[in-house]
C-alpha cells in the first residue's frame, strides 16, 4: 500500500471533514517561516547516515514543526489535534478541574463541559489506567505524564462527550440522594457511610422515613443498586465510589479550579 493510499484509508476512517481540517490546524500552529527554514535544512541532511532520523527530530524541535504524519501517527500530536478540532469545529470545550488516581486501577477527572459557549455539565469521568497509558508513547519520555495529563483527559472526554451530556442531572433527584452523592464526591475514601446511629444524629432532622423509602424507590427505578445499597450490614445507607460518575452535577456549573472538591492534578 502506497503512502497516499494509506492516507486515504485513514481519511475514510476518521471522516473526511475531520481529516481535511488537519491542514487548517497545521497552518495555525506552524509558522510558515519556520517551515521554510525546516525544509531548507532538511535538504542538507545525509539520509544515508544511520542518525538521520534523530537529525530530523532535532530540526522539528528547533523550528516547532508538526507535519501531517506526526498528527496521524504520534499519540501526543493526535491528542492535541483532536482537542483542537472539538473546540474549533464542534464548538465543544472541556475545562479540567482536577485529576486524581484512585485505589481501584483507574484515573478520574472532574470537568466542566461547554457546548456552543454555554456550560452544560459538571461531570466526573473515570478511565482505567491502561486506557490512559494507551495515549502515552515513547515521545512522552521527555515530557512527563503530569504535563500531558490534562490534554489526555480532554481527549478522552471529547470522544465520550455526548455520553456525558446524556447523564441524568442530579438536581432532578431527591435531596437525600443528592446529599449521598455529595458525600461520596467529597469523601477522601469516595464513600458515604451512614449507620442507624448516624441517621438519627445527623439526618433525621432533615429527612423523614418517607424520604428514606423514596430513596429506595429511586435506587430501584434508576438502576443504582450497584452504587447505593440499603440496610447493608451495619449500614443503613452505603454510597459507593462509582456513584460520583453517574450524574451531571448541574447545581455546580460555575465552579473553577479553586473549587474545594477533588481539585488539582494528583498523579
């Protein structure tokens, strides 16, 4: 297969509009003067030398040059382009508030979602460590994961953007479920533990037995049994870690990186 045939296959795979926009992206990020200097010096390289690939890389770094094959075949450059395309052509935006590892082999991110300039979601995304690692290649050895983490998470969230927009809004649920959700999100252990004694001491003045029965109906109706359990051993209510990923917290669309939630990149 020739290189042109390979490019055409890729064009069909990612979509003509998205592929064709790469040219616009490259013009935006690469100065024409730098490109001219890069290609002039390229002509001086001895391609019979075993070190010619390193010389090309050094030239690209020297003039901040990114080419079509870099975008198509290097994870870092594809992630940057994919984010640019979503923001400039699809008018989406992901504002990362914090990134953190959990004890369950995943990495999580809290983010504000925008569509057409409007805030439409506050979500917590979860991805397995290996899915994050798949975005990392040898090019990252000189950059470091922390520096790339935010771009990588934006890329993953853009790919699943519509799924996150379709998450149920937490404001549509009972105040008791909202409080359990908030406890899970704010807890260092990402759990909510409520014993019978806790219920009497801290919840009974705000919620009635009818509220508790309504919570049980919500759990059943909305398929939350795997993230909220009732009368589980010594606990009247248990809220589990993945509860925080099930909702769009539309009550808090105006928070920023100063928000005292999970906050900050913690990798």
